[in-house]
C-alpha cells in the first residue's frame, strides 16, 4: 500500500517567541488562520487514504499535532523520544511500516513548506509512486526549479531523463547532491539548468530505504530491529526510549542519498518556500503600502516601513510609530523586538534566555 509520512518535529527557533518547545512552527496559525501542518495534510488527502497518513513528531508535540489534525487516527502520530535527525526518524517509520506491510511504499514530506499550486505536488507524488512500483529498488527525490541563486539551500544535480509509463513528469537521474554553495557557485548552478533546489521530500519502498540504511549506516541496524520487534508489544515505549537514542544523529541526505546509486528526481515547477523565519512571511503575505508585513487581528502603524508585525492573538492591538526594518512578534508571555538584519541571531538569544533561567519562555 501507499503511505505518506509528514515530518513535523522541527522546533523553529527562528520563529521564536511564536514557535516554542511545546508549540512548534508547524501549528502556528499564520496563514489565514490555517497552520502549515494542516495545509500539508490537505495537500496529501487527494493522493493518500487518511488512514495511511502518518505524522512523525517529537514526544513534546504529539498532543498539539493531534489537536491540529482531529480526523487523523490516534496511532498515526508517531512520537520520537529524542532528536535524531532525519535518518533516524525515517528509519523509525520505515521499520514500523515494514513490520505490517513488507511491500509498503512511502512518501516523505515536510510540514513546514509552502507549495503552490498544490496540484503540481499531487501529480508528482502520483508519478513517483507509479515509478517506484515498477522500480522498487530505486529512490525518488523532488527537485525545485530554482528562481534565484540561493545560498541557503542545498542543490541536486540532475542529468539524463527518461519517460515513465503512466507518468506525466519525466524522471531525472540524480548525479550529485551539493551542500549550500557560495554566491558565485549558486549562480553557476542556476545558469547550467541542471541543478534544482533540494526539497527534502522523497518516495521509496520502506524495505529499500531500510536496506540502504543497513548498507550505508550499519550502526542503525540493531536499534531499528529492536524497535521493530518491540512495536505493538507491552514494552513498546520502553524499547523505543532505550534504542532510539542509539541511532546515529545524521541526516538522510548524508547517510544515504549522497551514497546511493539508483537515485532519481522529479522536478517541481512551482512556488516553494521553506517557512523557517520571519523574513519568509514576506514571500507569502502581501505587504501594505509601506511594505510592512502584518499578521495581526488589530494593528495601528504610524510612519512604519519595511517591518514585520506578527501575533496570533486577535484581541491584542499592536501599535507602532516610526518603525523601520524591524520585527515585532507578540505571544501571550513574550514580545520580541528585533532589527530585521539581526534575526539570524535568534538561536543565540534563545540560548541566552535558557542560560539565565528563562526556560518557561522557551
């Protein structure tokens, strides 16, 4: 059967104080009252049965994920007891699926992306599933047609293409994965037309990715085998806590994708955004006449320009005078005031608050 796995474990420190340790960015209501998680879930519904959509998150987020997706079966939220990056997370879901469905095909998507129009991804997922059914030993990723030479994203180099019977998209052969480049290298990548942004989304057989992990990351084999054997037993949670932390902390790109041979890609020619910072709001929300981005039920701005004003509290008025290139983010117990050029230091600020005993604000 076909399954979709939504990766929803990121904390989103660059959106603090809205995103917190108990309330991740995926469930912030910044998109016309909708959350990133809900939008991701809705994009998958035309392709996958709701019973086959799984959300992988960390233990602290499980309840809020279930609240945001009330129609999802309770056990379809899988909680990681510790942070182990994407290789461990994908290994966990893969080994559980393979236990009950040895022929499971799984699509892995992330909850913090904006993808428009949604039907571009819908068709690409259908084509990827079709391709993997005929080529079960292959791996599929999705490349985003770059619109500018970004230095903040990884790239994949795609070369030869081939047709897939029953597919509308062509299948590219992936020649290489490239890390975030400098500006000149990024420009060269875009000019060649062979490089796409790495979306971090995949489709493969559960057994195939497990075989790849066994080959390229053998130290993950025993922990995953122990977790699989104990799943659905009275000791499931105990075994998961004991063995999940023994998985290597590494991304699936480093662990497998950069080393595997039968890696293919489908190009997504769409509007795509990784919603990871306040600045990203400017790409999805229309500005006012003074180029302010305002996400607030009530606001009064006098002579303010190029600023970002954000709150989920519809009854709270944010008022400003003479702000320029500033971020004001309000939550019930914390207000952030920051120059736009300093938002990259939010992680540093969060660490400082933690050092000074402000854990309740994180």
